[in-house]
């Protein structure tokens, strides 16, 4: 059981490293992480959260 848990943690760590290796250079080049639609949705959610406070 411990081997399975350690394997899952290793796979998760590897996935985080791969995502970081892809996103960090993209952000440095000025690329956004979200599409235009995704950015609009985040802005809408921030407005809703701000209005509810």
C-alpha cells in the first residue's frame, strides 16, 4: 500500500514539474494562461465576489 501511495505522489510531483516547465517560459514571453473567454469568466467571478462582500 505504501508503494502505491509513494508512486502516486511521485507521479503528481512529475506532473507539477512538467506543468511548471511549460507555463513559466510562456508567462515570461507574455502569453496568458487563459483564453479570452476564460479571462472574461474570471473577471465576472471577481466582480460577483467583490459585490457580495
